[in-house]
C-alpha cells in the first residue's frame, strides 16, 4: 500500500513537471523571434538604421517601407529608399497603400520573404486607419513572429504598443500649452498594432517635454510600462524581451506597477512609489523583470 501511494505521488509530480515543461515550450514557441527598432523621431542616425538593416539581413535584406502616417507620403519614396540603401539595405519596396489594398492578395504577395518593415513618421492614426485589422496587419504580425525586424520612427514608434498615444487631449483645450496637468481621462489613446502588449511608447520625449502625458497614462494603467524615447534615439527590443538603447540621447522608463495611485475630486492624479529609469546609449533593460541590466549581462 505504501509503495502504491508513493508511486502514485511520484507519477502525479512527474505529470506536473511535464505539464510545466510543455507549457514553457509552448510559450517559447509563441514568443516572437523578430526584433523591434523603435526610434523616438528626429534624425535617424546611421548607427540606428545600420542596426536595423543588420537585423534585417544586411545586403541580403528585403525591406518594405509603409509611409501612410505622413501627409507627404507620395513625395518621400526616393528619399526613404535612398537612405535605406545608403545604410546597407538589399532590396527596398515602398508601399503607400489604402485600406482596400491592405486586404488585397497582391499586397500580401509583396510581403513574401520580407525581412524588415519600417513605418515612417507623421500621424499614427493615419497609419492605423489604413492597416488596423487588415490582412496586411496580420501578415506583419506573422513576419515579426517568424523573425523579421519591425522598425518605426515618431508616429511609426507610437503604433508599436497596444495602447497607442494619439497626441490628443480631452480636458485641455489650449493647444499652445499641451499636457500642462496630470489628470485622469485626459490623454487620448487608441489601439496600436500591439507588437508590445504591456508597454506604452512615447516619442520626441525629452525634447518636447512629454513627461506629463506619460506619467498620466502609467498612473491610469499601472500594469503598463511607460517608455519615452527621445529624438535621434532608439530602443532595440530583442526576442528575449530585453532592449538596448542606441543613439544620441536618452530613454526614460516609468514603472507604476507597485505604486499607490490616487485621484482627488478635481481629477488630479497622484502616486507614490513610482520607479523611474533614465537610460543612455549602451544601457540595457529587461521588460519582463522591469529592471536595468548590468553592462556585462548577456542575452
């Protein structure tokens, strides 16, 4: 009897460990194998874009540029294509498409074997209006899962997160003095492409003093990590959910996951225990652990 009980317990324990191992394998298989290169706007330095091209396959890369965020998309093709070629890209295709075309088989065929995707700057809502929920967006998600690099600058950075900052406010009507308070229900967001599910991306961050809007959002959504990327600076998100800072300026990370958050009768938000990290080029951050990594850490 004792042997039977002990054997049963060992079988149950073995099954638990097997289930945990299989779950770990499933999670590992579902995790994207691609990289994200998220640029805070301004000048895209050659160091940043060479890193993007390197991850896309260098001279063998096949890159696609989506310019629909820009009102000047029709006139940007030569400049964008030339720039990527100068930093080492192989083939570059410029796809200025509408929503109907985003669901067409002809556009999907153009995305076959693409190793790099790049979203230009402008208005992020224009970009999501064309691609959100289309066959092209689903293909981009598939490309990322299978190892492609997805890049974007300014508006093209904002679309990377699931909760996307639109640039609009609900309560403040003074367009000359944006985000001059920290209140709930003020910063307007919509749905981005969600390459990062648990992060809010903000851009032009230090240069345009956008601290108030990111603080507001992380206090309203403390489960989300706020990442503000300055101009001429990028984060390179690796498959292991760490990111490296590249470029000329800094990246600010706000973590309110353990903060005590409150709101007064006027809607002013308050919080204690908010963590802030200010990162420079060469620094590394672990999105899962929400911590800065030591300089000598390896992936």
